[in-house]
């Protein structure tokens, strides 16, 4: 019985200590992607992202960023290089797919949304 209590206290203490190591994401420091659209451009995919600015002092509340890459994840990485803040898709509400792209299959492009 004492061993179970010691193990429980150890697990609880370890959990509390490690939870402080998680990376913090302050809303003012990130760009939240709210809408994304995918269009085929040859063998590449053009990703167009609508990024919401959280900063109340920002002159514009949204940014539109477009990038070309071989995959949807690559498009977000390329868009991240163009953006002033780190892009996160935590608030993604709409994903649009071109009809040609949808007919080929959208499974490879949905993997980052899952």
C-alpha cells in the first residue's frame, strides 16, 4: 500500500514538473489561420491562407498569404516564411479545395488538418 502511494506521488510530481516545460503560445505572437484554399499549379499546390491578426493595434485585422509547394504542409511552411508571425492552424474553420484537385483526391491534403 505504501509503495502505491509513493508511486502515485511520484507520478503526480513528475506530471506537474513536466507540464511547466510546455511551449507557451501567446496569441499576440502567432498568426491564426482561419481559412485555407488549395489550387493545383502544375505539379505543385498553391495554398492561400487567411491569417487573423490578434493585435488590437494592427492596422489590418487579416492577412492573405499565398505560397506554392508540393504538399499542403509545405505550403504552410512556405507561408510561414512570408508571414511576420508564426502561423498556427488552431482556429482553422474553412478549407476550400479546387474542383480539379478534389477530383484527383483530397486525402493527401487533409492529413495536416486531421
